[in-house]
C-alpha cells in the first residue's frame, strides 16, 4: 500500500490485548506501517499467540524482546538499593517497567528507522507520561502517537463495546471470557490493579483479585526464614534457611524465587490511594512479594551500616528519586544525578539480613555486616570502654543552651506583657 | 538531718526497681532530701508497693501521678497525627513518654520548691538526654543529678552485683527472680527491649521476650476488622467491625482497646538497629500494637485527603519532627514550630479507615472522607468529564523540553569529544 | 452585532500597548464582547489615554483598578516576610504581580458575568502560567483565551510587522518611537527586562536600559543610612537617618520611598539566567531597589531573632515557596500551607535594622530587637555567666564518637584489604 | 626535666600572640614537652619572630608549615564549587581554615610521636569544635588539651591582665601596642572580627576595623572588569579585563590577586549575627574580597549551566554542607558524601563569567559556557523552533487540575457549612 509509505513506520508497544490490537488495526487503517513491540518483563503471556495475532491483524513485523534480566539488573536492583517507595507505600513496580520498555521501543525504532512510537496508555494515567518522557529523553527526535489522546480515535472508541465491535469487524479475535471489572498490569516486580470496581475507595478490593500472592489465611502454617545478602546496597544472594535448596545468585532467578516464596506466604499486598502526576488521586491495589521482602531487608541493612547523617541525606534523595521515577523521569538529569549519589552512599551497605515470612508479613530477625558502624563494645551497657559518661553531661548541657534561652526569652516576653 | 538541709531537695524519677531504689538510698546518703516521683504512663506496676518501698528506704515524700490521659492526648495523639516514625521504623514510644514524665517532674519540683531533679538513666542512652533537655527547657534554672554520670557513684556501682550488695546492706528489697538478660521499658504506647543478649544484632531476639503481643503463630485464626475515625488528623473513635462492642471515643480507652486487640493479633513487633543521638548504633526490639494500627490508618487517610504537594511538605516536616522527638527536643522552638505547622496540614484529614488485623499484620481495606481531594468522577476511566485528554500531550511535551535539551546537549558534547 | 452575543464576554488584561490593543481588536473581530481590565500595580502608565484607546478600538467597558495598596500588603509584604528569592537571586517582582492582577480579573469577570478571561502573555513564558493557574484556582469554571497560543492568531501575527500593519488597518494608534530591542515589565516591586538583545547571555546588558535605578557611578557620593522596623516579620516603618524626613508607616508609601532612595543610590540591579517553569533557561535583567533593601534588612533581623533550627526549617519552606510563586502557584494548597507556616515562624521577628546605601550596594550596619535570642551576657568573652567551659568538652567528645567510629572502621577495612 | 617525659609531648597550635605564648609556657610548667605548630594559611605574620619567641619560651621544636597552596586547592576551591554560604551570608573563611590546620597538627603529632594536641581556642566558640572534631576524625587515638576549658588554667587566667602579668613574669614579650577592642582572625579567604565592642549588635562596627578591603567611599572611581573561568565548578583562571596583566591560573596566585583587586574596590564586607554550633548567637564582621567575587561568579555560572532540578538538589546539599563545615564536620562521613555528590553535580559547570567591581559591590555582567542547557534558539521570542505554543495549554490545564479540585472542594465544604 502506498499509504504506508507516506505516513511512515510506527513501533507500537503491543500487549496482545483487545486495546492494543484495535490500535494496531486502526494505525494500519490510518496508513502507517506498524511494527509491534512486546517486551517480556516477566508478565504471564503467550508471546507466540500474541505474535500470531499481531501478524494476522497486519503488523509488518513483530519484535518480542526478553528484557527480564535487564529489568532486574538495571531498574529493580537500583530501586531496591535506593530504597524507593512512593508516598511511603508503593514500591513502583509499574513505574520501573516503563522506562525499561521504552528503552526497547527506542532501540527497535532506531534500528528500523521508524520515526514514530505508539502506545495504548490512556489519557488520565501515569503510563503515557512515563513512556513518552522516556522516549523523548532517549531520542529527542522521536514522535509519539498516543491514540487515546487523538480525537478521531477517542470519538470512535467511546467504550469497550466500540472496541469489541471494531475488533469483530476487523477479524481481531475478541476474548471469550468477560473482562474483569478492573484492569491489571503485571511484571517481575508486581501486579497492579486499578479502575472499575476499585474506583470506590470505601469498598474493599474484591476477594480473588490477587494472582501472585496467596490469601494470608490460606498461607502455610509454618513460617519461612530467608537470608538475603547485599553488596554495596545491591542484592547479592538468597538462601532459604527453612527449606534449604540452592543459594540463588542470579538476579533474575533470585527475584523469581523471592516472588514464589513471598507469594506463597501472602507477602506484599497493599491497597492505597495515590497521587498521580497529573494531579488526580487514584486507588491502586498492588501485590509485590519479592520486592517487599527486598525492601524490608535492604532498609534494615542500610540503617545498620550507614552513618546516621549519611542516612538522613540518602533518605532525602530517596524520596526525591521515588517522585522522579513515579512521574516518569527515570531518564533525566536529576534522576541520573540522584542515582549516582545514592550509589556513593551504598559503598558500605554490605552484609546479610534474615527475615521471616508468615501469613502476609515479613519480619526482620537478625542482620550482620563486615562494614557496619555498629560497635557492640561501645554500646554495651556492661562496658565503659572509651566512653566517658560525663561527656554526656557536657553534650546535654550544651544542647540545652538554646532551649533554656528560648524559655528565658518567652518568660521575659510574658512578664513584659503583664 | 542537717545534711539534708544543706544539700537541698531532689525530686527523683523513681521506678520501684533495683537501680532507682539504690539511687534513692545513695542520694539520701549524700545528704539530699529526696521526693520520689512515679508517673503512671500505662506501665504494669504495683504503685502501692513501690510507694511503700520508697518510704521504707527513706523518701521524704512519694508522688504517684496518673498522667495516662495526658500522655495519650498531648503526646501520642499529636505523634499519630504527625505520622512520626524514626528512621522509617520506630514509632517513638519511649521518646514520647520522656517529655511527659519530665513535665510531671518539673511540676512537682516547682511545687515542692526543689531545685534538683534526678533520674536513673544511663550515660550511653537517649533517655538521659530526653529527661534533661525537657527539664531544662521547661525550667531553665533546674539542676539535674544523673548518678550514672557521677564518678563517685559509677565507681561504687560497677555492676549489678554491687547494686544487689548495696541494696541488701541498706534494707532495700532485692528482686527474688533473676534479672532477664535484657532491659525493658513499658508504657501505653509500647514496650521496648534492649541490651544484654540483644546486643548481638546477628542473633534473633529470644523467644518469649514479648509481653504485649501474641506470637503471630498463636494469634487467632480469624482476622479482625476495625474502623478508625479521625478528625483533623487526630484519632476520634474506634469501632470493632468483627466483634462488635461499644464505639470507643475516649482517647485513653481507645488506645487501651487497640493495644488489647492488636496485641491479641500479634501486631506491631519490630526488631531494628537504630542511631542514638550520641552517635552510637543500638539494637532495639519493640512491640507497639495500638500505635502501629493508628500509624497505618492515619497514613492511609492522610494520603487520601491531602493535596500531593502539601503531603510532600508535611512528610519533610514529619521526618524532622521524628528526629527532634527521638533526640529529646519535644520542648524546643523547632518542635513547637513543626507541631503547629503540621497541625495546619491536618485541617482536612477527617474520615475513616478500615483495617484488618491478622497474625501479625495490619492491612488497610478501605477508607472514606468528606474532605478528600479524591474525585471518583474525574479519575474514572469510564468518564471524560472536564478532562481533556489532549491536555496531557501538552503537559508531557512541556516536561520533555528539559529532558530533550539535556540529551541534545550530551550528544553534542559527545560529538565534540570525537 | 449578534456575534458578540453568541461568543460571550471576555475580560482582557489590557496594557495599552501594541500587542494587547491588537488582541482587543482581534477578539472583537472574532465576535467577543470585550471588557478591558487594567490593574494599576505601580507601573508608569497614562491610564486615561489607555482607557480612551481601548474604547476607541471597541472595548465595551474599561476597568481601571488601583490595586497598589493591596499588591504591597497582600503580596509584597508576605514575600519580604518569607524572604522569597528565586534561585538565590531573583526577588520575584513579576511573579508576585501576576496573582494580584488575576484576582482583579476574576473579580471583574464574576461581576460582569463573563465566562472568559484573556491575556497577551506569550507561549514560552512564565506569565501565561501565572495568570491562568491563578484564575483557575480562584474560579475553576472560568475559561481562558490565550491568543498567543491560538493557531489562527499566531499564524496571522508572525512578527511585530504584522501587528503594526493590523493596527494601522484597524485604526489603532501605533507607537511612533521604535520599540526598544528588549521587552520590559514594571510594577511597584521592580522593572524586568528580557528578550531581544538580552537573549545573548554573553553580552552585557546595554547601557541605559535601566529606569528605576541610577548608574552606581552617577549615584550620590554620600551614603544614605536608613532604619527599617519590622513587626512579626512584616515591614512596619522606615526612617531616613541621613536625610531626615517623616517616618513612613503606610506600606505603599514606604515602598515608594524605598524605591526612590534605593533607585537614587543605584541599588538592586541584577543580571541572571534563570530557569523558567516550562523548562527553558532565559536571561533576565532586573532592578528592584526597595525590594532589595527590604530583603537584606529582613534577612538580617530574622537571623538575629530566630532560633537556629527554626531558621533552618523556615529556609527550607522559603525555598519551596519561592518556587511555587515563580511557577504561578500563589493560589494553591501548598502555597497556602507554606504561607501560614512561615507566618508562624515570624512571631518573634520584630525589631529594627540599619542599612547603608552607597553606589549600588546596601550593607547592614546594626540591628536590635526586643525578641531576639541573642544574649550578649552569654556570648561575651569577658563573662563566664552560666556557661561551663568544660561542657564544651563533653559536647565535642560526644559528637566525635561518630567520626572516630567512622575512621576506626575505614582503617579496619583498609587493614583487611591488605 | 623528667617531668616532660612523664607527661608526654604536646603539639600546640601556636599563633605567636599573647594567649598561645602563655599557653606554651603554662604547658611546659605543667610538665609537657611542647612542639609549636604554626600553619601559614595566608595570615600576615612574622613567622621567624614567632619561631624565635616560641623557642625562647621553651618550645622543644617549632614547625612552620606553609599550607597555603593546599588550603586553596583542597578547602577553598571545593567550597567555591559547592557554593558554600552559612545562613545565607557567611562564606566560612575561618571554618575552612580549621580542618586544614588540623591536618597539619595531626601530621606533625604523628611524625613526632606526640599523643597530645593543644590549642588556644576558647570555650564558647566554634573553633575549639572545628579543631578537635577534625583531629579526632583524622586520628581517633589523639588526646586534646584545651587550656581554656581546664579549670586550673581558667582560674589562673581570668582576664587579659592575668595573661600579661604571667607573660612578664615568664619572660614572654608582651605586645607594646594596646589590644584592639575586638579580636580578629586572618587567612587567605578572609579576616573575621568579633567580640569586644562588636558584642553590641545595635552598634555599627567601628571605623577603621577593616584590613583587607578599602572603604568603598575611598575605592577607585573607575570600575574594574574581571573574567573568571571555571572548569567542572572549580576556578580555572582569572583575567583582568580593565587593567590587563597576566592571566592567573595558579590557584594560590589567583586568589591572592582576587583579594588584592577585590580589596582595593572595597568588595566583601559583611556584618552579621550568626548561630554558633553550641547554641549561642554571636556577631561577626567579615571581609572576604576574593571569596565574594568567586562566590558571585560561580553561582551565576552554575545556574546558567545546570538543569533546574539538579540545581535544586545541589542547593539542598550545599546548605547541608555549609552547616557541616561551619560546625566542624569537614572530616566526617556526611561531609565526604556531600562533597562527592556535589562534585558529580559540577560536571557541566564549565565556562566564564564577567563581573564588575565598583565601590564595594560586585555585579555579574555576562557569562558563557560550552556546556550550558541555555538554548538561545529555543527561548527566543522571535523563533518558534520546535516549540509548540499550544503545548503550554495542556501543561497549564493539567497543572490546574489540582488547584481547581482544591477550590471545588473548599467551596463544597463552605456550602455544606452553611
């Protein structure tokens, strides 16, 4: 078709689902040559079936890209090491996946000499921002087609029914099972659930929504002890102290195993209302088994190893970085700076942490490190050591100067007021 | 005795235990007139027995002061409302109790025209600082006697055996049960355990150390649902949705009930290494059943209600305030300022949160508020409402300017470098 | 014309200049009924001439609104009290004026039952954002017409020549003097200059660009001493110690006088490159005579009065607020919160500061306050007072614990590495 | 003397003045073997005369250490690059010198196998803390003797008269000129003045107090233009555009020249009340000619080059580092971390700044950089370039969501309240 030539080549982030299948057909209809790109980031998916589907619909090429190892090593591990957590509770599973996928999209687009990238993210969400900022940052010249923000598209597809009708009329297989009344998104780090029935924050999430984690009430009666080793803040190895088995050292394998064990014990479910970048609040339900265990363990080791004041600075940088990542700025000058600074802070975060998983909770039991500032001799109640107790007197008295002055001054003001 | 007259009157923070009993006798021996002060902050204690003991040893007066209601209302509730948590994990139970007790000590000292206050806190710990800074702030003219930092005292009492011997020779009853190999400190907010066998952070805390909370493995098989209402960030009422019973609205009763239910379900155990103010790291084991439930619920409601940017500011102030409180600066200009500012931020934090307790964990299920910025119509995937999807395009493109420029600039530098 | 009825009434922020006169004509041409709004914020302007001009062009009504007193009291004074300064150097003169004007625009629009507001701010600048965010915040239902972002307008007016031609053909008087090769914006707080020849940051600003301030080389040979009194952080009165004259206490008069004196002495010129909200850097040249004097004086008094830790917190909030105001968020939850918190911090910032103006500089000479924490007796080298020198020993030794431990630990690591 | 042997060897930070000469004699009297250490950090001093004096008094050895080059390169340059400024106004001249001198003290002490270091800093000041924390950090085993905090010393020397009398009776030459009614401290970065008549902050500093800088009223009538080049945030070279002369590139020479030129033009005087680490406020008068010029120039170039968000992070770290340095924590884990992080931020801070000195002020005229994010084409009013003006619409509308929601919500609350 000449039309394709005139409008150019688009690399479409393709999921195999109804939405992106319709987008694929629609883009072709608009005259684009479309290459579909599927990143394997650990979601459960029949990639071969999706490939076949895309080709049937008319994709000129289908790229399936296993970026799992890279996702763990370049995105999840740095996030663990930074201690990233958004608004005190969300471990950023989706936020981390987006720049990883975008890297693949840009790579394929540059290889295929496509000037356009497209995605199926909607207009009120965070993901459109994360995809596009990542793409623009990596390749300033790229153009992005976001059909859910293009008027001709949104007018045509005003509801799910329109998509189904369009699919049927374009030979796109329509899912036979009815859509669940919420949306979900899965990767190696987590599964997230939102929208639909979840939009009422006053109603608990429906039973049976979870995939990765057992209901804590059905989790094993026996706790499971794990030992996780870190080096310079990065996860290094995993040992199952309760059930034995091999020590995992490969990052991808380690996270997969943690997800399995954590999932079995019901670890990592959260239900929150969070602040989206565009200024809306939305309710999200997450299950992050492995990520939760790693976060708990890393936090423990870090506090154990780091100097207090360095910890304060790192915590400030952590909170800034969590916002950057959530908002889609993984590839940005500020995120680059913070990543490098945080890496400096992790120099001495080396050692192990033992945790216990039980019916939904993960608790730290013990930790050790060859590079901790913890000094048992110094802190022990039973030893004086170098410590001069009367030094504390001077410490307290000196800190009291400001407080006494403040009181003196307020009393004086009150007296004058009389 | 004339000696008493010459050295003056001391108000001693008295616990009834071996240490402060010996201090009491020693102070009398040094020629002080000693009034013992015991604050009831919710610890389990036979106050009458302690009173009798103090009088037997020679206290000129014994004051037993029930400050529980005040402790909850003026210290714990503001801490919950501020979301205070030290180094991401410690809910500050002891830190909050110290200024409350100090208030009582100063009050009694002023009433009794005593110029001296004494306590049994040791020289490496945080509590000496919290007591003394609080006392100095409230009453700049007061003098503090800290025997564990007075050379003649510490030389005489180099170990527990010296205390026992001294007690025996001074008619002070010695505990018949052997001392546990750790120390503990209890109040309405928590019990903390430290030192002794806990000084090795690589060894899990011994079984059976906990008093307030059931071992999660022995907790009820059936979860318990609670609803907690807040008003302007402060806990307002408690309803047990699973077991029924009266709605608690009295702060002290509410926290007591939360401790009972939370304790039964094994909620609120933590094992951490923390940074003491004097620059040492120490291991602490805590159980904070009610406080943990309130913290989880308040955090949820606050994020639900507050504007994102206000939440960021409040989180910054929260972390500063946690450090102030941990370090003993409850009564300080900076803590006063932060408390007032945080109170401003809580104007709209009103509503309820439902949580589920189960085998050691507390999970948020749902929340509601008449004053939330959450807008279901606006966020819903199914409604466009006022929202213009193509506004997001401009939003993204504008945010991309900086990122594209940075990339352009780095590429240019790289090209020049070639 | 029926057209007017159909398209509705617009309140246009009108300056009397070429741009907004063309916009006025163009809006009428598009079928709007246009009311022009001119805020008197202290700029030099022949308001009567501008009124006549607007009516001639076809404005259905002309509102001239003297908001000078309000601008000083509700915007400039709080900014002085907060110590606002953007990127360490810009005193935010324009940023403060925009929300003040927007308030007037919204007020008139509501009174006149207009649903539309329009302005002549361009598409790359900050002012469009400040106007619109302020209007939307004050009146969420309002619609804004920004012609410089409307394609039909920008296509028609691609350069200044197009505006002149349009003006001539629509009977709009065209300025006879050629436009200066930069743009300027004036109000009570400052005059700003940007664009044109200033766009090359490597070239000094041209001679003779400044209006409010004398060239320091031509400023008086004799310095001028002023005394400024503050109450709770707000400017209270001004006394000219060198030249005498009445003590100014009216805010508007006080600022006007400060501008005159400061201007005569060449105070308050700055040349910076700043970061615009949309992500571009731009060069701005400012003259802020009165504002600079007030900023210097307030900073001095505040540091003199405030407790150190409160000062740290306030400085953090100040920097956040400067960003909010620069970016157009004066009317926002976060700015409201910060304004209220900062007001709390200013409780004790009361007293006077003496400054000397001379040939472009303003230097603090002395200060006094009835509510300072400064304690001459305590700090004096000649008096011991309550101060125990050996307390400092304990203070230092205790602070040294962390540092010694860190060194011990690094030495140990190095030894192990061998 | 056997006494010397028994008490050990002390390295004394010696200034040649009355105080440290008496301390030297007193230490010898106490039985110490004393080595005097004088660091040449750029103060005006007759080192040979001081050496002779120390040997006459009885020093066993005199070390004169020219650390000027090191002081500039390792302390002042990093401070300039970090933009350090304490409480918005003090450029930390003394604070930077102390760790530099301490390094020399520790080096000599280790070489000479002395276990003791002594200094003449007083008990209410910052310098005792800076010296001792630096020494302890560099050499945890060292002991410090601070005579002004030793009771037997302070009892003997209660005022200046006691020192003079002691000096006379120990053959220590006493200054013939009467002591100025303030103290001063000089180095390459600045001269500071404090105490004595300066202790009344309501009285201007006396005429004629300054040494390094001309009174602006007597400074040259002709301004002087300088160009300063920076590389990665560090000063690289200095060119005098007005008077010509060689381009300075040696750091020490560059700072010396800047001090001369800046001093001649009366640049860098400040009069402040600052918060000391021990909790007192004190008045300090400073003259920092070269440092002020460098600070102004670096601030300009940095804002010109850095991404906005990186600048925000760096500013936060800058303020933390200024506190660390002021408080004596140059050698600390937190300062090490911040220095390394800030160095990362300076990667692109390369280019030149032109400034003009005139009668006490220093103003930026122009700047340029090969690595700036400033993009003249993008920002120009005359060019559209890549920039889509209607993107700003989406940007504004999206940012307005939060503000509109907040207003909607407040209106709703108000309506409900009626």
